């Protein structure tokens, strides 16, 4: 990798760090190509990105970003899981770590907040942004649905009473 490629890699990482909501630092202990592909596919489906980077370049890219304190996690073969949704990357990384012993969570960060392994696992248990949006929409729609049901009930009761009277008259 020549100097220009390194500069481009640092610029790309710096841009990534400025745009994402969470960074999860992982350690790869000999993942197979199939496992790596599976991990990247799961990340992509969740709206996250998994990338392996040189530690020195990643540390340079961290400088001046909210994730500046993560530099200590960059030892050995590490990978970065990032996502705009603060929960997506953590969820996929923690779930994948449960399936293999060749992949472990080292730590991470959410904005200026530094997370240890337990912090990343706790973040992974939270509902995702889409799940929270669905709950909010459900809470907003529920009262309207109840009002519609309540306003229709008296009319239905009146119709049943009139139907009963008309059956009674006909008999």
C-alpha cells in the first residue's frame, strides 16, 4: 500500500467515523472466508458495514472524531462494525460472536461514549431504530382505532335493536 492509498484509506475511515452512530471494534481470530462473507452479509442486511483496517491507519483516522478514545482497542487483527443506527452493528456483531469462537467483541463507542464489551452487549439488547419507530406509530394509531371502534359501537347496537323489533313485528 503506497502513501496515496494510505491517505485515501485514512480519509475514508475519518468520513465513516464522522457519519456513524456506533463503532464496534472486533477481533478476528482466523475467520474463514465463508464466515467473513456471512458476517458482512448480515451487517449489510441490518444497514451496517463491517470493515477490516490497518490499526495504525484506523488510529490516525480516529484523531479529531468523537471516537478518539477507541485507539487502545486497536491491537492485533481487528475489524470495525459501523452503522448509523446505534443498535444495528452491535446487534449483528454480538449475535455473530455467539456462533463462533473465532470472533470476539473488543469494545466500541457510541458518539463520545466509550463502550466496553458489556456495554456493546447491552446496546445490542436494545430495540433498533426501526423497532422504536414501529412502536411509536402503533402508540399513535391505537387511540384513533379505539375512538373509531367506540363511535361505531352505538350505531351497531341501534341497528341490532331495530332489526330485533322488525323481526318481532314480522312474527
